[in-house]
């Protein structure tokens, strides 16, 4: 789950950077929503890790730095490839939460398994939102 937490920290950072430089008000709003929901996911995941006896990270310099680099690269390579990276990350983390759910169910920990299902649902919604933007972005 620590890798999922790092991914969530990175996602928040990229959405924050992209949202501040978006030239479209609707895209800025969507990225802001993803960032806000990401903050809530980070808190829930940190609580989940603590409940399992772990010590969750609060931040990651590397993830934040890579997010800044990726956001700046969007000015050169365009927004679509950067959003595709974000989409791929959302789908990957969604699968991880599904695997955590199964693992916790096998342990009989239904409450934590339900939390993982809820987190997977959030990631699924994020992936759908990103996919819609990728499909509908104007070509450069």
C-alpha cells in the first residue's frame, strides 16, 4: 500500500500543477476536483496503513518533482500525452486497490476491504474523467 500512497501523492502533485496552468476553465475545474478528491484519498490511505501497523509517508520529494517536470513537459509535448500518463496511473492504482480488497477479504477484514473498494471506485471515476478529456481534446 505504500506504493499506492506514493502514487496518490504524485497524482495530487500533477493535478495541482496542471490545474494551475490549464487554459480551459472546465479542465481546470476537473483537475482541481481530482486534486481535492486525491487529498481525501491520501488521508484515507494513510489511516488504512496506520491501522495495519504501518507508518505512512506524508509526502515524496521525487513524486512532486516528477509531477512538476511532467507538467512543464506538457507545454512542449502537449496535454494529451500527460493526461494519458495520468490515466494509466489511475487505472493501475485502481487495480491495486482491487487486489488489496481481495487480500483483506481473505484475512476476514471486511471493513478495510470495503475501504479499498471505495478507493478503487474513486480511481475508476478519475480514470473516466481523464479518458473523456483525452478523447475530446482538440488536436494540436
